[in-house]
């Protein structure tokens, strides 16, 4: 027998009951789920955009040793960005002000995109500035957050 609220459920007399699932039956993302979705989705979008924007082939052919060094730095930046996302995944499970969540999200997206810019060896200076600005923003928001709530 089907669960109540599905199209194939039976009523008390054994007849098929064509019920339409109500909005209460549909699982919904809470605020934490939406913020976590935005966190991961935005970081993937920022990194994907940076990946598509640059082509490191010419740079790697011109100076392969420097390219390997810079890509190593990009991996370290990506690990820092992933650590920040893990901390925010936990943080978004608790009540948070909208402006604080927005600042966390934008800063994390900046670090993810900047890491990929450095990986692609495309606008490395802009990538470095964006990464450090994002990290500084994350630290300042985390430092000041308890005073705002």
C-alpha cells in the first residue's frame, strides 16, 4: 500500500484516492540548507568562471618551473578556501544575520574564484589581491559577528 498523500493511495473503502501531494508533503530546504547550497554553488560557479576565462598553456610552455610553483600556491589557496567553506558549512547551521551570511558568502566566492585564477595562471595579481581580500573579509566578519547579533 502506498503512503498517504501519493496518487496511488487507497481510501477506507479500498477505492483509489487521487490525492495531490500538498505543499506540506514536499521536503523544503531550511535557511541552513539554502545558505549551504549558495555556499557550494557560488564557489563552484566562481571557480568555473575563472577556469573558463584563462588558458595557462602558453605560460606553462614559456616558464614551466614558475608555472609549477604558482600552481602549487594555487593548491594551497584552494585548501584554505575549502577550510573556510567547511567552517561556514558548520556556521550556517546556526541562526545568522542576513548581512553576515551575505558577507561570508561573497568572501568565500572570492577566495574560490581567486584560487582558480592563480591555477589558470591568468591575472595572477588580481587573483592574489582577490584571495587575500576575501580571506581578510572572512576574518573581519567572524571577528565582529558576535557584536552584531
